[in-house]
C-alpha cells in the first residue's frame, strides 16, 4: 500500500484546463493552510486518492469561499458540468453560508468501518447505508456509542478520483436535504475515515465515516 502522499505546492494547483490560471485565484492558498489540510498524509493503509479525499474536504472546511472560487469553479468549467440549482446553491453556500472551520482528523476505527461498508456494498452492488445482510446504519454505529458523540456517513458512487468525489457530494444533486453537503461542512464533526472500493454496479464507491467529540 503506498504510504507517501504528495505535498500540494502552489504550482501543483494549476491544472491544464481551458481558462487561464488568473481566472482562479489558487495563489491565495497559503502554504500553511495547504499543509494543515494534509491531515491524512501519515494515515496508515490509505491510498493516495483516499488521502486526497480528506485533503480536499479539509480545504473546503478551512476556506469555503476560496475553495468555491478555485477547486469548485475550475472543476465545473473543466468538466463542463451544468450549473443546476444544486450547484448554484453550493456556490452560494461556499461564498456566504459556511465560515472557516477546523479540519478532520483520521481515526482508524472510522476507517475500518468505512472499509467494511465500502467492500460489502461494492461486492454486492448495494447502495446506501444498509449492509448486504440488512443491518442498518444505526446498528453499525452502535460500536461507537461510548467513543464518539454523533456520527455520520456519506456514500458516493461512480467516481474514483478524490476531487470528483468531494465535489459530487458537496453539490448533492437531487438530494433535497443536501445531507451529504451538510455532513462535510458540519463544524461539529472532528474525525473521519475514508475508503474507496470497486463497486459491482457503479464501478466505484467511496464511503466517508465521520464523528464528533463525545460530550
């Protein structure tokens, strides 16, 4: 398992998309913030792409407005993704609603849970938070009752690159309650575990398990 995570430098932020780099203020990301977002760099057993999922999630939390103007806007332009009402609401939320918050820290027990659920649903081709043998999300999370406060889970399907996963969950197209977006941008959540696995029907699934401190 590859354990060396790329360090995101300012130069690495400029992707070869159609618009000139000046249209996206990547130079406003300072080195200290980029390093802080890289909280998964020493996470044991994580692939580079799984580390990037946490990296991009942390960047969105650390500076929502700048994330919207750089990674989100450039992704939308480069992929020619239509600005639906959900994408527009995300753009607005990143600019106005969400304020800078703390990063997420990797926890092994949450990682193990994410791996188990991603592998189980991927092997069977299931969608959602139930296991293939019918165990509910609440049942699965009972093990964390005396460890954390609240828990939450995001499941993404069909994407295997980190930025696509994070942007897709943030847009939360078609989900009226935008629970995936709310989870990623929940300031009370402090910890995370991530797993990307192959999926029988959707090719790929990414499971993100979150938790808050126990009061």
